C-alpha cells in the first residue's frame, strides 16, 4: 500500500516538493555558512520523494553514538534552523495538510505533510529510515529501559 501511495504522491506534486528541498540543500551547501543545515535539508528532500513507509529517528538512536548533529552543536543548529526556516517550512506543510484533509481521499497525503512538517521543525541530527527500522529501534530502547530498571 505504501508503494501505491508513494507513486500517487510523486505524480501529484511530491516530485516538485522533493526537488525544492534538494535545491534548498544545494543552496545551503554553496553558502559555506549553510553547510551544517545542508545535510538536514537533503535528508528531508529524499524523505519528501517517498514519505509513506518511512519516518525520522534520532541518529544517536540509530548509530549508538553522538556526532556533530546529535550533540550540543546539533542543538544550537536546530534552534537556529527553527527560528530562521523551520517554523515557516512547517507552517507550509501544515497548510498543505489542511488543504489535502478537506477531501477524504486526501487524508493520507495530509498525514504525509504533517510528518514532513514535524521533520522540518528540528531536522539536524535526524535520519530517515523505514518504519520497520524505527519499530526495531523502539523495541531496542524499551529492552534497554527494562534492563536498567531491573538493576
């Protein structure tokens, strides 16, 4: 089902949305000061092409270690992103979600826009994975939590 929804998404504008995010990533990469945010924009761009069956997770949970995007510098980068672009990008996705939600057939696409709105708020330090990988990460985190509570 996710494949069918992704194909419909692509035909009805997902390709344009993805290209716009990738163009934004390229512009950020060209302006040396935008390099810390270029990776985040690139990841959201790829996510925008194929949102169904995927979600975002913290890279720390995925890799098991901190990197520049998941540590204190990532927090600062996320705050700057939120104030400069994140709020406006998320607002655009929310408005698109409302427009899609008006019709019953548009509800899955509204949900996809809400997922993209969430991803565009604080994208630094995030990775896009399949829902199966995200579910396994949640199970692993729950196992660790149970083990720590037994100590």
